[in-house]
C-alpha cells in the first residue's frame, strides 16, 4: 500500500516536472525563436543580432549598465545605425514577451490612423505579461483599457482638469513645497536629487489630487509590510515611494516574467506583500478624501460630475500620482544636469529669468508667476530639450492589435503588443543636428542653430518628438508636467547653487529615466 502511494507520488511529480519543462521550452525557447524568425523576413523590421533565452533584448539593457551607460543607451545607438527610410518597426523581446516597436514616422502615422479600431490601448488589466509595476498599481484605471465610451469620458475629465488654465492655479503650491524641500537639502549640504525631486512632485500631486488639507486628515504614519514580515511606519508620501520601489522590483522578478499567473494571483510573496501594501494605500487615500474640505481638489472636481464611481476616480487619480511623480522628477534632474554639463545654456537661461525679475534672492512667490513663466521662451525650449534628450520613458504604454492588420507592409496579427519608441527617435541624428548636444535653440525657429539644421535637412517633424506619445491616447498630463518643470527651474536655479560630480559630467552615456541605475548626488548651497 505504502509502495503504491510512493510510486503514484513519484509519477505525479515526474508528470508535473515534465509539464513544467514543456512549458518552459515553449515559452522561453520556441515562441521567442518563432517570433524572431517571423519578423526577420521583413527588411524594414529590426531584429537584434543576439538571442539570449529568458533575457531576450534585456541582454542589451544589462550590457549598457555593465559599461556604465544608462540601460536604454543602446536604443539610441541602434536608431542611429539605421539608414534613412530603412527601418519602420523593431521586433523586441522584453524577457520572453514579444512586442513590436514603432520606429519610423511613417509607421507611427499608420498606427495612429488605426486607433481606435484595429489598434488600440492594450487591455492591460487582462494581459498578465503587461500587468506589472505602475500599471498593476493602478488596476482599473483608464490607461489600462481600450477606448470604450466610459474610458474616453474618464480621460477627458482628467485632461480638462490637467489643462494649463487649471494647472496654473497650483503654482503657489508648487513653490511652497519646493521651498520645503530646498531648506531640507540646504541643511544636509548634499542631496540624492532623484529621491528629493520625487518627494517634491509626490507632495504636490497628493495635495492637488486629494486635497491641500490632506496632511490634516491623514494618520501620523502607516504600517508598511516588509519581506521579512516586519512592519515599519511611514508618512503617506514615503509609504507610496516604498510601494513604487516594491512594484518595480516585482516587475523585474524572473518569476514574474516566466510565470505571469504568480503576478496575477498575489498568493505568495513578493506579489502578496505588495498587494497588501497597495490595499493599505488605497484605504488611506479613501479615508483622506472623505474628510477633505478642499473643493478644488481633483477628487472633488471629478466627483461633482456624478459620472464616475468613487473607485473609478480613485484609480485614475492613483495613475496620475504614480505616473506623474517619478517622470517629472527624473526629467527635472536631467535638466539640472544638462545645464551644468553645458554651462553656456545655464548662463542664457539665468539672463532670461533676470529679465522678468526672477533672480537669486528674489521674492519668488511674487515673481514666479504664470505670466513671467510664459514670457521665458528659452526656459520653455530648455525644458523641451531635456525631454528630448532624456525622456523619462524609453517607450510608451502598450497598444494592442485587436484585428489582423498591417503596418508599413508588415503583418501584425491580432493580439500583437505594440509600443511607440521614444529614446531612439528622440535622439536620431537623421532628424536632429548634433543630438548629443543640449541645445535649447534647436526648438527656436528664429535661431541660427535651427537655420543651420534646416540647411542640413535636419528639421524634425511632429513625430520626431515622442516623449508624451502621439494619437488619441497620448499622455494627458503634458501641460501639468511641463509647467512643473518650468516652475522648478525658475525656483531652484535662483534659490540655490549646486554642483554635479566630475565623473557624472564626463559620462556622455548617463541618463535618469525611470529604472536608471544612476542616482546622482548634488552638493547644495
């Protein structure tokens, strides 16, 4: 009897291991090879020369990092290696997940013409391989769904509130929080700028989204669950920052890549732990908005429309908090870095700010106004240039083919995941003159640099600027984010001095986009 049970158990284990091996070979070897072979037959599709099982094209990310380059530097190099009108699409393997990158202007135009219809935003909540990190933290938000009537209405409501007229009312709030962060950095004399700027943008967004009185209604601390089972108490913004890191680490977990079911079910750690912390954060935010008396908060403005449920509003605002904090922070640090690396641009910018009274030691609450910000063209162009050179994201949130279709003569079967490429096209020397040079004047049509670019045929068109995406599902927070960047620049450049390490300044392959291994420390005075 015991022997029979033993051998049945052995057979069951062997059967399970056999199924696991078949699944592994299918997902990790067969499907990636089939994908690469299918698209290698098209001359206008780039397929990377090396295939590494499990890693796929993540191999190139790791190779960049090992060579002290930002992990998406290879995308810029590959883009520049393409001959004019040679490559329209790229067939990428993000780990074991196949995706089509939209490279050329022609391909992007064709994709946009099919949105919504044959191509639309991916159904991320129901696609385990895409439901990771930020997109998992905001399950149910409008970004994660195709273009239904309800999805579009939710997007429109947020886009309206995020518009420039509404956003400009928050300049005093931006300045107040910037000053709080600056005073803390001055006391320490040195700051991890990415962390400090993320904290700044987080404080601003929590106030704008959920109520300026949020600090009055939140608990002194919230218990964050760690991997060893212990808990530690954090304030709301620090709790959010820790959860963001946890979600990002989870997304890069090998088992998340190989076994998406673990990522979806949340039955074991780290997925279970992150899910528990996420629920705690949502519970805290629900409690805050119920008590908030701020009628101008995004929460109350959208709630008054009586068109959406409270859960729909909450996840959409969580999306803005998640997507808007780190992206703006990362690119502002890039702007500060480039202004130091190219000091003549900082000098020009300081002179322009001085013309409207924004000078060191000024009463910033009086002079950093919407009117003065809008009068500074060089400031606007400097922000555009930092967004071009080092976009916070190297490709957009995912799209999906909902019907069999074609792009530039390439067959795109139903179910294919697509992404608009950003890092490569933004730094393509076929569109941009001296793309490695931080030159705000390239965005000024009256400048000598622009005229020289035009003479050499390096005049970018609208599809050369990819940072906020294109089409009906492009980033709705563009106006708010660029305004924050301008206000931060006007404030910090005139209220502090800072130094960047020589090592960082001499690294021509550094970058600060989301996921970057670089975390610069600035000396603050």
